[in-house]
C-alpha cells in the first residue's frame, strides 16, 4: 500500500513539473503588462524579433475575464502625408508588419497551464472570432506565453511581458 502511495505521489509530482504553469490561475494574469520581447521561430529554425529589440505596447487582463493587447515596433515610421488614409505602400506595410492588436475575453485552464484568448476583434482580421490557446507561465513579475501560429509566418512565437507597477 505504501508503495502504491509513493508511486502515485511521484506521478503527481512529475505531472506538476511537466506543466510549468499548472499552479497558475487567472488571478496570476490580472493586471497590466508591458512587452519585453517577441521572438518568432520560423519553420526553418530562423529566429526573428518581430517587433524589434524594444517592443512597446500593453496587455491588460481584467478580473472579470476581459483582455486587450497591443504590441508594436518602437520605431514605426511617421506617415509623410500626416494622414493614416494617405499612407504609402511602404508606410502601410511597415505598420501592418510592425504591430498587432486584439481584444476579447480570456479563460485559463490551470490544469493545462494555458490561457485561451477568445478574440472578438483584431487588427489582423483573420483572427476575428477565433480562440487561441497559449501555454503560459508567470514567475514573479514576468509573464511568458507561446503563440503556436503567429500572424507573420509559419512557425511559433514566444512573448515575454513584465508586470507594470501602479504609479501612485
């Protein structure tokens, strides 16, 4: 009997290590986050910082299950015509490839260690109405999650965020 208990205990312990976010909950995500890095690994194995070395933006998780995210390159070009409606092909391409935003509801599966984004709307309209499940971890003030199908290329992505401290 003791042997069965030890084996069962070892299995539970092993399972907890195989899912690093297993003890995570929606409460761990609630708050405001700033991007640290966004790296896409292409199918070829090449790695790209899709929003450059200093991404900017914000990710907000509310306690009632809403979220909003915008992330972009720090150095997006100004539009010469001073009008979004009159951007050149190059200016428009730089903005589209250098930024993304989406919003909606989120749910957390603490057993799987995943957060699911139920996307209501996105600046990449192909994501509108989709649900995307992403493995995540929160360690201290750092959130990391994987993007299994990034909008920029075939491959996978990893975003790292830091918790924004309230300014009083």
